[in-house]
C-alpha cells in the first residue's frame, strides 16, 4: 500500500492507496483484506468492501450486522441480482449502496459499518486508519 498525505485542510490526514479507481468498474464492488495497526500497536484484520458508482466510491466493513459473516457469497460477489444493493450471501439481507442501511432482511434497522474513503489522483484511498507495513522476507545469501 502506498501512503499519501493530503494537502490543504486535510494536510494532517494520512491516506493509504487501496487500489486505482479504474481497478473497480463502475457499478461494481470489490473486497479487500487489509491489516491495520490498532491503538495498542497490534495488527488486526480489516476486511472491506469498496463500491464504485461512477466517480463516487463507498466503503464498508465486509461484515453483516446480523451475525458477523462476510457479505460475499463468492469472491467479490456483493451486489444483488439487479446490481443496485449490497447483499449478504448468507441471509439475503440487502443494504443501500450509498448509506449502508439495511432495507430488507434479518438486520432491518441496522447498517453496515462505513469505511472512510477518498479518491485522490485516480486512486481509492482509505482514511482514518494506520495500515500495517508490508514486510518482505529477506533471504540471507551465504557468502561464497
């Protein structure tokens, strides 16, 4: 993940690039498995969904409020058959794309947990979290 700092009034806010805007076709959703560092310095999984609608993006935790399962019934399958709402593949609950509010199903009255996203220079960035640094295993080569 690439870290970028916002300018002007958001200059103190750090944003991490998740993917390019064009990596998700318009009116489609894609899941990502990120790892954040919490306030205690521990790494925690952060499964998210990003929905692209034209130039707008919406982000939510990939967790159904009914019982905590992932929404996708197959990899990156988040939308209902009409492509107009997010849907839980296990219970059939449906959610408004723009608000995350449940409009039908066992979690009616609840909603998805939003994730702060912003499009910066044609990249979709996550805000308000600290992502764990990607570490590459360094193999030591023996001296000849």
